[in-house]
C-alpha cells in the first residue's frame, strides 16, 4: 500500500516529508562531521575564528545607525558570517546591502516576503526544493520558469519574492551556509508570455539581489531545457552579470550528463538524468511544511534599517521614474 505524502513532525515538533527513502526537511541543526570538516577546509572556520568574527560583527552592528537586529542571537548572526569565512567586515558589507535593498525596494522587501505570502508560487511548483543535496553538500533548488509558470496567477513580483524567501530558507540552514546553493532553472515550456514579464529594470534588480545582497554561497546556476527563445530572455540579464556570477552559469540544454557531472547523479531525480529515486510531491506539501516556520519569517521581516530618513527613501523609490521599456513594449 502506497502511503499518501503528507507533513509529519518529529519528537521536537520539526516538520518533514517522507519521500521514499528520503526526507524533505529544513536542516536547522548545527553542523558536525563532514560539514564541520568542510567549514574548516573551505571556509577556514574554527570555533575561535567564528567567535572572534561574531564579536567583531556585533561591534559593527552597534556602530551602524538605524540598523535593528537581534545582536545577541549568535545563530542569527552566524548565517551572515559563515559564508564569508568569518570575515566580519565582508559579512557586514553584505548585511548592509541585504537590508538596504529591502528598505529601498519595499515592493519586494515588505511583510509579505514569507512562505504564506508566496504560498501560491510553491503550490504551483514554480519553486521546489529537492530532498537531496549535491555531491558537495549544497542545497538544490528548482525553478520551473516554463510550463508550470502561469503569469496571470504568479506575477513577476511574486516570483521575485519567492526568490527572496528561498534564499532566506537557505540562510537558515547551517549545512547550506557551508555547502551553498545549486539552482536548476528549468526552462521547458518557456513562451513569449513568460519573456514579456521581464524588463531590463526588473532583470537588473534580480541580479543585484542575487549577486550583491544575498549572503549565500552560490555554487551553480544550471540552465536546462532552454528553447531558442531563452536567448531573448538571457539578453536582458547578461549586461548586469558580474564575473563571479558568469562563472557560476552553466547551460546544459538537454545534456543531463553534464548536469549530473556538476551536481552528482545520486542527487538528481530520473527526469534530470540522475538515479535518486524519490516520488514527485505536490508543491502544496512543501508549502504545508514551510507553514511551521511562518512565524520566524514574520519576525525576520521586522529586522533592518529604521532611520529618520526612511520615509524620504521610500518616497524617492516610489517617485523614481523608469523610462526603460522592455522587449514587449511595457514600462520597466
């Protein structure tokens, strides 16, 4: 008898989903074993360096006017510090960009950037997480930006917010802080109706967020099943890509062997050329699992910059005129 897929909880009340011999869950426990070794060799992390980095980061936050953060929460601060080799100055630079972006772009950084706020995006399976990790320990995210994406139900604003929620999830997991993130962008079914959702200004904003503001280790952005029309979409993003992000881009088409070489066949399902046998699960199940963490996301949205100039910054953002038009003739 095949058991229905549903959300369960362990003895600590943490939610998980059983997928054959695999489990889909947020791994919030601290690192140990191979991930501790990886942190030491790849990120130069030792207890001493982590402690020193946290103290320096706290000092920088205290001296930053208008920045409200849980300064005594080492777990919270570590998610900014760890991906950058315990370098407090570099971590603080990204932290400032992370929260400044939200302040300057309230449309994308408001209170609805929570699992509940973008539930319909996960329900529609536009964004999915695999229960496996890459051969290097990275979290694997799938973005089905073709046939599963119905722009009338999931707007570009919802897509952007979902990217932000997905990155917040990655930031929460100590294993992902160390192992990083692999994104598979599945373009099967890409149509002109999808391409028309983007403008140069939106493309620039997305790249800015991923490239300059997200405190994660991006280990690869893998494009698969892209039709010829994808070239038109990529032309919007290409001018804004920095050298690091360009190195992280891999165009596989239908060559799943090259995808497996990068991520590991044991980490990928059959339809991506791998040999990991787990059943497909409805997006609503992932949404149900994230529901358990919605309160944490809401609390996190209360952090950031709160200065006397906030109102002025928001007004300037709203009043800024954009004269760039996208390829479909719509305002950017």
